[in-house]
């Protein structure tokens, strides 16, 4: 016997119009047979009339007939599913409905209706089922005609606004939802009417009458309805509210966008502006970011909120509005943001707790004071109606506050919005704090680096010089590039450019050590290749010693080893230039006619790496030639097609551009080749050569005869008289006498005396000896040994430098009287 569920299913699905009918008597014999029954089961009336109904069923269902008979007599009928047996043994599943066909006072008869399951159109077969499904569905359902006018809708559609179903009839969507963008929805309906292709999962976002102050999202699907000839009759569509899912997706998208766009630089102000830009207009209509002033300076702050915010001013670091020029802003970016004591921004700053006001009092005044440019305006005048203030907190320290306002969007901020705002601000706070820490370290490194670089290059007559240094951007950090000009004996100068690998304070400190070492070695008047050899040994030894002591040999070597250095010595007396390089680009030379070439300089290994000895090259430079010494950051572009020739072509074009002065040319070259914030530090040192005139240099040879000392004194006195330096004659004769006497007494080979007049009076004595003299401090009873002691006391400085043919002992006397200085315009 069929279950109650079977009976219910049969009742709902049965459609009498398609059923096959037969009649049974009280004993269950067939008394009436129709053509539809013959069509369904393939038996003729003669074959079945008078037989048992059970003969028409499958064996398992035939056994149920007595029970079904009892139920029919008890309940007045039965509905359910049975398996019938067609003629030939084929079984077919049928839906059966048995109802009484009694005609009092005659015998009992039963009407049986059979319908094949395979031919049934399912739920559409039963109108009551269809009506129950669409009318009681929680999904909004409606039908519009070909003019897109409502002809039917269910009760669930009313939850989306637009009135009851009866009020919609004959009206279009724009009529029942005037605030909704109905054009896009009706465009989907027309598309379905024209093509017949359904549209599934169309999402529409907007305002509806049921929620006029909050944006809602609906998922809609559209299907064309057709008549029996396939002609369109209208559109059947469904609506589901997916606002919560839409808002959740918006929050995730906003957080993803914040992670992508906030903190792209290590600039505090830019990070604050990035936070403002991300949340407008998708989340708020106006946002301001106020940071404590010490944060912008990179200073350390104590944990917890400030005790007295009035002592620690806020400054507007970033803001954004849906309106151009942010008319809601009380302060401009960069201004001090001053708020009334006890106002919400101050409370948030002092308590560290966020604050939200869903609906602001429109007549209440803005919290900003009238001091520092603040204006007294009501929230109604500013057009603001909802607000949230969130503290900017990172690593237990409050850095400032972020304020979110709405005015164009009518929906107020809710608790979910506040949670999202806290997530956004917390992400931005970490970026702001990283930028603050970097600012502090970068400022310290910059101060250290600038203190180690020359504040001004010394004045001298050998070269006209200009320098330009551009630090790396904030993401890379300051490097260890440096440049220097060192005055040497005999009017010569040393031009130095170098680079320490790495960035930050360690690189700046290592640069300072190398620069000091180069200046110390330069004071020994060594040739360029020997300066680099000593420097190479110093770097390698220091790295090993520091690595052994600290236990981090690799780190120490990585910081100090691998530095590059270019050392150039220029002599203005004869225009000779000698240079050597350790892992550093060769300089460019700009000839007086503007032609640019590059020195063919052997490249030694970087400092501390080890390798073959350094080699020097010597070349003669015409007066007015320009040497361009630079670090590799000047030409670094990070391109795949990088080559030395390409870089040199770029530098050549930049150097060929005419400029008024050397200083302007130096900066123009850097601007042409390097961005405002380069990836690597850049140092460029340009030196235009000069040659001392014959009237500034006098030299003569002397025989190795003590009698020549007197002639040397007389010649020196005569030259000083010609130069107008008679007041220096006594000291100069003393210096010449002592130096020539020492050369005759202790040295071998020829002797040559040279006087050079530039910013100082230089006296040089050359001999063929290889032994350096040393200063003695004789006892009172000693008769000799006071020569060099007298020279050191009567001159500004003195020294010895070795040349391939011997050595030169030199001494300098300052020309303090400006009239004694040589005429540079001559």
C-alpha cells in the first residue's frame, strides 16, 4: 500500500486532462475501458473488461490491491504511484488516482485515472503547486509583459519596496522604484526578450524605497516566457537581496586595495595621503589624517597616549574629499591641526579608543579651533552628517588620529564600518611607523654622511672644480658614495671619487673611514697606484680584524670589502695628470673644444678583494680640459640592454651640452642622467684644469758644490724681488740654504731648485737620493743638525715626496697679504 507521501505527490502532480480512465466494480473487476487506457497499456477493452484490476499491475504491486481496496472504501479514494504492466510484459511507472463513482442506490463503482510519469511535465502539471511555489517563495518573483509592465508579482517582492502586488499591475519598474537605476535592469529584460537567452546572476547595486539611506545589492535572473507558438509573452525574473555579501566583498576589496596602495614609499606624508586616497569615495566622503609633529620628524615616542596633547601638536598629514579642493577641510595639508580641548579628536588621542557618531548634530560646531586657520562652522554648513575617529596606533604608540566623514552618502557609519576603519588604520599605522623609523635612520645617516663629505672644497689654483651629490631614494637608503679634493705639495691636487657597497648608517660610516684613510695617505705624497695599494691593504686587514672580533666575518667583509675608488693627481705646473682605479669607472675628459673622450684606464680589483697590483696611467691635459669623475650610480638604469658603450654615449651627450659655468654643467649632467630620487647614490666631481704661467714658476740646476749654496740664495732673492715678495726674502734664503746644503751633503746626483708662486710660496729642492730626511732635536752642545728644525719653524709646512729619479724636499710659506696672491685673471 502506498505511503502518505506517495499519495500527496500524486495529488499534487495529477492533471486530469492527460489521464487515462477506467471503471472498477466493488470486487475490483474492470467494468469500463477508455481509448486513453488502451493507448497507455496497449490492451483492448475485450481483453480487460471483466478481469481483475490486479492483472494490469506488476506482480509486486498486484499484491497490494486488497489493501488499496480497503483504503478506498475507508477514505473514499486513494492516490499514489504504481507500476503497470503493458501488453507484452513492459512495465511502466504510473501515477494513480482512485475516486468513488457511486450512483445511489446502485452498486459501488470506482473511477481510476492513470498518468504515465515519463510524460508528466513535473511541477508545472499542477497549478496549485505552481501557485504555492511562486506565491510562498522567499525569493522575489515577478512577471512583466513585452512592454515591461507588471502583470504579476509575489509577496516576497514587496520587501524590496515598490508597494503591494496589486499596486504594481500595469506599471513599470521606474514607476514603482523611482530612486532606482531602472535603465540597466530594463536593458537586461529587453535583451532577454530579443534573444531568448536567460540572464543569470546579474548584480544590481543602488538605493531602493525600502532602504532609501543605504546602498543595497540584489542578485537578479531573467527568463523569457513564450506561448505555445514560441512567441515572447514577457519576462519572468527573480530577485535576491545580497547586500551583506556585497558589503563583505567591498570590505575585502578595500582592504586588498589598502594593502596594495598604502606604504608604497617610506615618506610619512605620502603614506598618510595614500590612506586618505584609498578610502575616498568607496568608504567615506571626506577623510583627514592628523599626525603628531614628532612623528613627522622621525622622533621616538613613549608607549601609550600623550599625557597632554596641547604640548604635542598635531599636523595635517593627508586628506581627501569627493569634492575638488576639499571644501570640508578645516586645515590644509601641512598645517598645524588645532582642536578644541575635550573634543572627540582630543579624546581619541588621549584615550586611544575609537569614537563613532552615526548622526551628527547639524547645528553643532566643528571641533577645530579658530586658531591656526581653523574656521568656526557648523556640521550643517560643512555638509557632514556621520563621523568616525580612529587612533593611529603602532607597536603600542599612538601616532595621531584619522577622521572619516560622510555627507554625500546618506547611510550612517555603523559598527561594521568602524571595525573596517580600524583595520584600515592599523595597516596604515604600521606603514607610518616604518616610515617614521626610516626617517629617523635616514636623517641620522644623512647627517653623518653630510658631516663626512666635504662642506666646501678647498681653494687652490690647479683646477676649477664643481661637485654634485644626490642621495638615493627612501626605499633604497643612503649609500656610501663620496668625493674629495685634496691639496698636495707643489701646487698639485688629488681628485678622489669613491663608493662603499651597501646603504644606511653602516655604509656612511664606512665611507667616512675610507675618506679619512685616503686623505691620510694623500698627505704622504704617494703616487696614485701606491695610495690604492695601501688602501686595499687597510680595507682587507680591517675587515678581517673586525670580523674576528665580532664573530661575523662575512658581514664585516660584505660592508667594507668591495669598495671602489678613483684617485687622480693633477700637476698645474706641467699639466700632467696621473690616475689609478680600484673597481671604479674611468673618468671622462672634455677637451677645450668640447670633444668628449674616456680615459683608457686599467681597472684594478675593488678594495679588499685582492688581485694584481694597481696600474696607473699618465696623460697630459691641455689648459681648460675638464675631468668628470663619477660613481656608477650616475649611469645606472637597471635595463636589460645595459652596456658600457650605451652608458658612455649617454654621458657623452650630457657633457657636450654647453652651459654658462662649471657648476651649472655639473648639476645639468646629474639632472639629465639621474631621476630626482635615484635607486643608488650619485656623486659627480668635475675639474677644469689650469696651468701655472711661466711668471709663477722658476727653476734652475745647481752643481753638487758647497759654493753653489750662495748662488742659490742670490737667485732665490732675485726671483722674489721680481715677484714683489721681498718681505719673504730672508726666510726663503734660509730655507733654500738649508735644503740645498742637505742635498749637497747627503744626496747624490744632480740638484734642482724650483720656486712656485700660487696661493703659497713653495720652495722645492730635488736630488737623486732615496733617503728621506728626518727632523732632529739637537742638544745645546751640538754644533749642527738644526737645518730642518729651522725650516719647520719658519715655514707653514714641509715634507718629502719621492719621484722615480729621486726625491723632492719642499716647504711652503703662506701669502697672507692679498696683494701677494697671483692674479688669476692673468
